[in-house]
C-alpha cells in the first residue's frame, strides 16, 4: 500500500523536477527530448537479453488524434516492426512513468501490479537496425526496460492454433501476451482483487491501442484462446494466467476519423433526439 508519506514524496519529487525545468537545469542524460525515434539504439546481449531503446516522451500525434484513430484492425501488411516501435509500445503498455517508486503507465489497485507482458516474435518480425531479433517468446521487464528470451523458435503457428486459428495472430510479426498473477492483488483485497486485475489489463490494453495508433500501427484485443496452451507457448510459470493476446503489426488500411464526419454524426444524433 502506498503510504501518505510516500505519496507526498512523489508529489514533491514532481514539483522539484518542474522547478528544475523552469530554472534551466540540464535534463537527465539520455532522455529523448525531440520528435522521432529515440537516439539510443537497442542492444542484443548474449543469452537472449535485449536492451530496448529508451522510450520517447514526446511524439508527433496528439492524444486526441490517437483516440480518433483507435480501432481494432485485423489485416496486416506482413512488414516487420522496428525495435524502437516495439520498445515504445511495451513502455506504453506497462512501463515505468514515475521513478521514485517505480509506478507504471497503467493504474493498479494498491500498486500491486499483477500483470506480466510477453512478446511472441515471428521470424524476421522485428528489425534491430543490424538484423532481426531471434524468433521466440520474450518477457518484458519494465524497470530495466529490457526483453529476456524465454523460449526460442518460431512460436507463431502454435499461438495461432491456441488462439482458435484467428488469422490476425498468425499474420502479425509480434503478438503481445498479457498474463496475471492474481495473488499479488487478491492477497490484499480478497476476491474483489480479481475484478481489479481485470480492470488493470483493460487499462494496459487501451495503452497499447493508443500507442499503436500514434505510431501508425495496428492491434486488436483477443480473449478467445486456450489458456493453458498459451501459458505453455510463452513459457510462463503456472501462477500466471493469460488474459489478452494483442497482435502488433502494420495495417493494410489505417483508420482515421474525419472531423467533418464526426460533426455530421453528432448533429444527426442531436436532431434525432429532438424529434
């Protein structure tokens, strides 16, 4: 549980950071401050450890534009993602956005953070700038912003079959899998904690949707699959329960909401209410 003292310390830390910015103190080294991909490249270490590019904190798309472009999209080009794009989506999904206590981008009941995030990467699915990440299942560590390979090999076909042969799972270069350790939350809140976990994975999924939209990528939330089989495919331990599969890919047809069409829709609805 976050104490009142810890909460006040977090507020004070944010206030001091704002003051530092106002009086012109230098920014933290390595923090992206301009639009475009991060200046730091990823690094693949021995043993399947991937140091992801640092998340960027300034983008080219507003929140309103991302919301207007947020749709479930199931038809993909088959092109690979770039490592920095995968890095950015992982950070948006469940990365750290408060560095005093390590709080994350997703609200969590009592900061219990029951979720785990995996990336199932297809052959030639993620381009690093020098080659492609080895296919397999990788687990995301939000605090070090790294991926560690859990299982090697092309697992996409297995995941496709475990997900009731939904084509978009097979066709995506990356599939994110969210699992939950319910006990992290239920040991504090009892059975009601199950509800909190499901709320949290919904928050994380929306983060993926919005960041994907901001990057011009596509995704769709999938809940229909064989839980035990998915757990086995990603290499998760028994206490983790898969909740979402979210393909991540380049869309054949991106979605964009037109301002004039939205206005016409709202005006039509208002006229219908007035009849």
